[in-house]
C-alpha cells in the first residue's frame, strides 16, 4: 500500500540526510549550495514523507509529525556538536523548523488535490 511506500522513502531519506549531515567528505553538490536552503528542502521532504506515512485520521497527527521531525533535526545537531569537523547550529534548527512549517502551510492548500492523485 502507499503508506509502506512512503515509509520506505522516509527511511531512505532519514539515512541519507543523516549521512550528509555527519560525513566529513566534501560532497560538491551539497557544499556548493546554500546550507539553509538544503535544510529547508530536506525538512519539507522529510515532513511530507512522515505525513504520508501516518494515518490521516491520527489524532494529533500534525503535532506528532512536527515534533518527531524536529527532534530528528535536533538529534543531527547534537551529533554534529560531537564531531570535530561539524558544529551545533541554532540557525540550522530554525531552517529545519521553517521547512516543517512550510510543508504544513503548503499541504493544507495542496492536500485536497494530492488526495485525488494518491
């Protein structure tokens, strides 16, 4: 079913984002683009996938998804704080939160149209 498909994509994205956020390897596509835009885009996608992975009737779904994805962003920042080649950034957390909120703002507008496609 579609929930399992979105769960698989979410898992792939969670692992990929964590790798990109913690690797010491310089990845040209990532390092030559705007860091905050990368955060915003990643967290729009993560929130979308988490939302599509959950039961639409789940009470508190928006709050649960938001807290979970934001906690993931905090986890990344805490891990980065422990790495000698990375650092903790409140600005990154702000960009993560902005991406989450951007998804929810857009989803309430787009969801009726997406529902017909899914």
